[in-house]
């Protein structure tokens, strides 16, 4: 394994997250107020996700859906617009008014900076999947779990939800194969215009 993957990537994560936390904290605070004013329920949403090596961890996001959204998911499965194990629904009725803006601008992901500090995640890497999604993976897809999951990756800068499930998985495998310092910097730089354009964000 290259030295960057073993050591350098973690140094890059800690350096950039330490800088990013300063502007992120007031944004999270303002988003928290908006969430509380918009709908009842907690500010944060917690869910179990799968990390590197198949290890599970508690995943934190700013709540963008109504309380009880997970229980309602089963009633919406017939409307799923994603292929494969993933669940994606454009104009999901469970998403709150404030939640739509949080998702559009990816602000709901900001609490995951904490996971990067903890070592559960990296700034760049495949998005952490739900356990039930991993159970339905084809064998070749499991390679995406060989690195820490991330806040952004090739999938985010090449269309996000506009891509089908297999394209998403292949981009993640491509990232695992090409992992390098320069690729991480390129993905981070291209994530900013991708978020601003909101292409495939829902």
C-alpha cells in the first residue's frame, strides 16, 4: 500500500478538517435553528452505516427529513428511482422544506467532519452505505469498502444521483484503484462547483 494511503491521507484529512471546522460551526448552528423552526424533532439524524473493512459506525447528519422517515421508507419502496440496492426518490415527501435546501447545498453532511476527526471517515472516499445495501452488493462491489468512506468522491463530481447504481459503484472502484494525493486534491477542488451547481442533488 502506498505511503500516502497509509499515512499521508490521514494527515491531509486532519489538516483540512481543522481548517474547515472554523467556518462550518456557525453554518451548522444556523442550520440547527432553521431545522427547529421548520419541523419538530431533533437537529441531528443518526443512522448505522458501513465503513472500511465492513465495520459499522453511527453516522451523523443534520436532519433533513420528518421524524419517523425511516419507518415510512418501506411504504415508498415501489417509487424508488435508483437501480440496485440504493434508495433514491426525487421530491421525496419525507424531506422537510429546510431539508431540501440542506440537501441541495450538501450542508446536511457538515457534521460528518466529526467522523473524519474520529477516523471513521475521510474527506475523500466512497460514500458510506447502509448495511442492507451492502448485503445486496455483488462481490466486485465490496472493494469499495477497502478504504475509509468519505464526504465526497468521483460520484459526487460526475453527477451524483443522475448516475445509475452500477456507474456509481464503478466510479468508487476506480477511486480505490487510483487513490493518490493529487486525485484527492482534484476531487476536493471539483466538489465545490459540483455542490454549487447542485447537479444530481436530491
